[in-house]
C-alpha cells in the first residue's frame, strides 16, 4: 500500500490546501494529513480546531487520515509508514524554503522523498495568513476557504486571539 504524508500548519485549511489534498489522494492509496503541533509558532486556531476543520472538509475524500505531530516530520512519516512527503508549490517564492525543507529531510532520512504538486493557478496567491487577516477584518473569505468552515473561521478570526 502506497501512503503519502501531507504536512503543514493548516491555520486554517484553505481551498489551495484542499486542492492539493484531492489531487494527492489520487496518487496514493492513503493520504495522511499531518498538522504541525508547534508551541513556538503562534497560531490562530488550536491543533484540535485545525484537525476538526480538516476532517470536515475532507469527509468526502476516501482514504484520508488527519493526525497531528510534534517532532520531526521524517519521524512522523516513518511512524505512519510512508516514504513520500507531499508539498504544494505556489510560486517561485516558495521554492527556496521548500527546497531547504526537502533537502534537510532527505539528509535526515535518505529513504524519504518529497514530491511537489504545483498549486492550481486559481489559488496561487492564497495562504492561511491571508485568510486570517481578511477574516479578522470581516472581509469576504468565500473564495479562500471551504464553505462549511467559513462561519467558524469568522468567529475565531474576528476575536483575533492567538494560541
Ligand atoms: O504549512 P507550513 O507551516 O509551511 O508547514 C511547515 C512544516 C510543518 C512542513 C515544517 O515546519 C515541518 O516539517 N516541521 C516539523 C519539524 C521538522 O521536521 N523540521 C525539519 C525540517 S527543516
């Protein structure tokens, strides 16, 4: 069985993430979506909230599992029995960071590879931070996040408390 792992902060999940998830799920038998548990980085949504959003928006996608991880990504990949890390690439601005991440992970675990899916051009500008900012000011986020989480995103983002 070929498994892939799609890691990220997902604070919150966007339509760009969801597009990658749908396409990645076609490439593997099981896709593990791994939410980073990182206390050093301030986030708007708790890990539990982010997992809840991801489960909601992927409910119709078969063979997808949502988990959280707190250590190294490669250790998480090994724990879940996958040697394929999947990341989305939006633009050239992502490239340097993604290359560093992929090469570091390769150095740590030579048996694990990173596969990049280019983001749909429709979502090339989109990021979770853009969503947080627009939602915080009450702007329209309907083109940015899945419909079923819009209200929840507004509720939290308008209060603007980071965790
Ligand atoms: O959505 P993001 O914030 O761009 O995702 C970044 C993520 C979670 C993929 C990255 O920060 C990560 O893998 N963190 C876990 C720690 C780790 O393995 N670091 C070593 C590689 S530099």
